[in-house]
């Protein structure tokens, strides 16, 4: 009999808690960066992907992803001996498409102007009814996987605020669950692109508000149509608020992480720092943890952002 695969806590790399005094001076707070760029496959998504792949009995898994979840799920499935197909927009960063394929998964490229990711996944699921369809964010197994980061943050202690990127809500909901389980009293703030502010509008409306089309933000990990239903039920009460981050602040966040902390981050990964740059008065003088969620950025885009 084959041994059970390692539990989640043994499979993930603990987050890097990096004090950032120089960047903290810029934004006016005592800043610690919680860096997931050194996680397996370069982003926090491995936490969720591994938990999904380990928890479901199906031998094959289908998902849709702009890149990071696809990479993470492909790698997790390879580790666990499962098949994986990832539906990706044709506009996905080439580095992410190549990485998904490099981990042994099948990539199904899609023109999202002609067909939605969900519609294409549904077609593939009908062709392969034995496969598990995994959402990159709207899945209790995803939330449970990401809660591991929240527990790590709670164990570090000493923070007044935790700022986290928000797309579909899988990371922020998971961190909320983990912080609560770890007994942390830190306030949880979302950082969302102003061009993709459906979560902020949802909080204001008291119900899920959807984007009409995938928002054209630099932060490709936040190009979601709406928060997930499971995520919303947590975030509607767990978030202290959301900072809407303009595109120029996202780009500045990428540059600041490189120049002031010697870190490479993708635009979505820089959202929390962009939120601090956009709204410094909100966090002035406080002990702030900013989640740098990933570093998988297309080299040409990264060059342009730094320039």
C-alpha cells in the first residue's frame, strides 16, 4: 500500500516574514512583508492547490486559471500522481503558460471574448465526468489550504493590520479563517485594483456585485468577475475594509518592492504595497503585515514596470 501523501503543513514552505524598514518609512508604518514568492511554484496558490489535490479522490482535476493556480495545481497533481487540465486565457503571461505545461499539465487556451472560462471548463467536465472541477478560489478546500497562511501570520503575532490582495477572495477568506483560528485580533484589509473593484462594491451593497467582463488590470490574478460565494460569506464580516488601488500604484508597488526590499513581485503580488502607498494615513504608525502573494511575472512586463 502506498504511503499517505504529506499533510499540507509539511508540504508548504512557511512564509518569509521580512521586516521592511526602508519601505515602511515610505508608507509611514512599521511594515513586515509576508512573502509568498518563494512558495512552491512562486505563489501562495500552492497552499490551496495541494490541499485540493490531496483531499479529493478523483484521479484527474480540471480548473481555469490565469496562471498561478494553474501552475500550483499542475505541480501538486504531479507530486500526487494525478492528471490535470488548466483552461487559460490566451492573454495569459507566456511564462505562466510555459510553467503549467512544464509541470506536466495540459493547457487549454481560450479567447475569453468568445467564451467564458467557466463555459469551457463545463465542456471539458462533460467530456470527462470522473474529473474533479476545482475553482481557483470558490472552494472550501481552497479556503482551507490558504488558511494555513493565516495561521502562520497569527503565530507571528504583533500586527495591528494585515493587508492582502483580493481577486476572487480565496486568499483573503483563507487568511481570515486562519487568523481567527490562531486567535489574532489584527484587522484584515483587502487590496483590490480600482479597475476590478467588485469586492469593494459588494461590501458597499451588502451582496455580491459582478463585473460585466474580465477587468483589464495589470493585476492579472485579480481579473475575476466576482467574489466566490463561499468567500463572500466569510469576507462580508471579516474584512475591515478594502483599499481600491489605481493602476499607477500597482506599478509603483512593484517598483518599490524591487528598489526598497530587493524583492521581485508580480502586479497582483504588489497590491498590498500599492494599497499602503494609496492610503498611507489609514495605516500611519501601525504595525502592518502586507502579503506579497506571488512573483510570477512576465519578464518583458517586469522590465517595463521597473523602467
